[in-house]
C-alpha cells in the first residue's frame, strides 16, 4: 500500500514523538504472526506501560536520524517496535517471553536511552528485577545501616533494663 507524502510526514512525526518519550526502544522481527498473537502481545506490553507498533522501516529510520540516534542494521525485513515509556526492563521481559522457544519472533536489538544495544543486552535487561522490586532492594540497602545503628544504641539500655528486672524478680521471690 502506497502512502502519500503527507501521510509519510505524519507517520514520521508520530515515530519521532514516540522516540522522544521512550526510555528504551526494542525492535523485534516476526514471521507468520497473526493478528490474534499480535493483540495478545500488545495486551502484555500495555500492562507494562509501554506500546508496540508495526513500523515502516524507512520512515522509522528517518525518525531515528532526526532524533540523532546512532545508525543500526536492525531495520531490515519486518519490524515490530516496542517503546518503553516508563519501565524498560518490564518491556524487555515481555519481549524475551514472546521470543523464548519461538522461531517466528527474534529480538533484533534496540536502544537504551540513545545507546545502541544488541539482542543479548536486551535479554540481559529482561533478567533485571522489575522497578518496584529494585526500589525495595535499594530501600533495604539504604535503611540497613540506620537499623543496625538504632539496635546498637538501644542494646545497652535493653541490657540494663533486663538486669534490673531480673534483680527485682529475685528480690521479690526472696522476700
């Protein structure tokens, strides 16, 4: 299907908008994918706060050039592009799940920020914990020293209270 020059300009502008809003962009190639599978994939992606779109490679490449992204060889054959607007590892997990054990889909690579990453790096990103888990881990690391300090400061008083209580109990039983 041929697009008019105006329509191509609109598509390129939309791609530029998605690229500008994304923390990460992942590119997937697919063969023999039907609409039912694409819709299921889109639903999983939507749950992560991201979007996927079938893109016209030449127009998407133009949008990347205008946004000053480095050149890549990812935009060959068919391209399904995922835009991570909030949580890049969550989108990478969805991409890894879809491609796992399926020869019809292959991760080509993508961009993390404006840095070019390959398919292995996308899979490594997928192995990271989700954002809420990472926040909880960071909070635990930050709060651990303060918790230990509070216990250390409270221990002498707790020990003294235990000695006084034991002494009062022995004195009351002796009387």
